[in-house]
């Protein structure tokens, strides 16, 4: 996932089945040497990031939303505890310890689209699976 800061400089979030990486560019972004790539999280295949869940707040700080891995194990056996998490870094983001995660729901919100208004309010469009209702579309904001 790609986000551009106010000067058009890219920041990138790369999620694999086990790991989340954060990358930034300083200088000529067409050169590999200009990039710094850091593993910021190993979630042991218990979480995933779907949709356009990565964004920069108005101060250019990275934020993303991730959720429990959404596969449906038979009778819930072996499935991680459902939940959705808001992950933030305010400074020194190439240090994994600089990232903070807060659970924002006990449901799995997936296919997230995270955006910020100019005044710093986080806006999130999502899809949630609700027992007895199936998939529903949702909208959340954090002032």
C-alpha cells in the first residue's frame, strides 16, 4: 500500500502472511539505495491488512488498520480471536517499538479504506460479517 506525504514523498506498507514492513524513500526514489525497509511487525499469520487500509495523517505520520485473519475455521477451531486494530507511529517509525496497536472492534472489519480529513479526523469505510446478517458495509470515524 502506498501513501504520499504533503511533498509527494512515498511511504509504503507491505503486508505478507506473517509480517508487516514499512518503507520510506529519501532522495531519488528510483534508486534502491534511497529506500529504507523495516520489518515492523510479525503477527504469526493471525492478522491481515485488506483494502486501502494505510494512510498518512495530516502531519504525515503513518497509520493503518488490520484485522484478525478472516478465514473461517470449522467451528472456530484454530481461528484467531476476532478483532480489528488501529496501528500508529508518531516518530522514529523504522523502530518496531515505535508502533502502537489499539483494538477498535471485537468484529473483523475488512476491505478497509482509511482516509484523514484536513483536521485530522480518521474516516474508515469497511465490510463486517455480522452473525445472522451476513456482510454489511460500515463507516466509522475517530475524532
